[in-house]
């Protein structure tokens, strides 16, 4: 749980005793590589903080094609935000790419912690703001940049992910085919 304590303290200042209150109400869970921990159709009133491992969220369109929405590695959060914040059924799968050690954060527990440690609301707001910016940036980039530019941005923004995930997951995240990713990589490395 030290990673979560450090993450919270990187955004707001909390004491060890305040974190002890938080830690007592959260659960650490371990999952195996390839395990799916969220499926479409569930009401997910929880999300996860990654202590160790790599995960991805994705959906499958009507043609059966997978679209990777996001990756998550150490110190990142992952879940289905539409379900968690919107109260709707999940539309995403969340799958472990590696063996994972996670902290499950249940919405009702987290919100009850706001009463005990009010500054946690600031922590949540800061994380949501950063997540919103990243999501909007990805949307704009996918609509306006070439595949090579999107790949270049991916490598700069997520330097610790490329070696941990399969090529077809990266291609899916970038909105291109695996063949296009191979071509783009060649062009990128020649520059």
C-alpha cells in the first residue's frame, strides 16, 4: 500500500495516521495474467489502483473488433468510469496483461472516507482532472494526427508500457492495424 500512500501524497498532504484509516477500508487483491476483472454488463461500483502489474481496458465493437481504451501500470487507476461514476452497466473489459497486485477502491467506502478525511475529495478531483485531460488529448490526437504522430506521442507519454504489452494492443489503442504499427515503427526508427 506504500505506492498508494505515495500517490496520494504526491497530490495532497496526508499523515500516516490518516492513511492508516484509508488502508483499513481498502482491499489488496492479486490477479493472474490474462484474468478479466471487469466485464460488460456489470455494475462496477469500484475501481483499482495498480500496486504492481499492467492492465488494459477495452471494448469489442459489433463486428467483433477489440478497441483498447487505456492501459494502466504501477501508480495508475483503472476501471469502467461510465459504470463507476454514471451508475450504468459496464461497457468495458478490464484485463490483466501481467500478474497484478491491485487495491480495490469501492465507491461507497471511498465516499465515506470524505467525511473522515475531507481533503480526499481534492485528491479525487485532481485525479479526475488529469484523467479528463488525458482522455480529451487522446480523442483529439486520434482525430487529427497521423498514425506516426500518434505512435510518437504514445512512446513519449507512456515510455514504460510499450515493452510490457502486445503489439496488437498498442495498435488497437492507436486505432490502427498491427501491420500499420509495424510500418509506422520502421518509419519512426529511421528518423
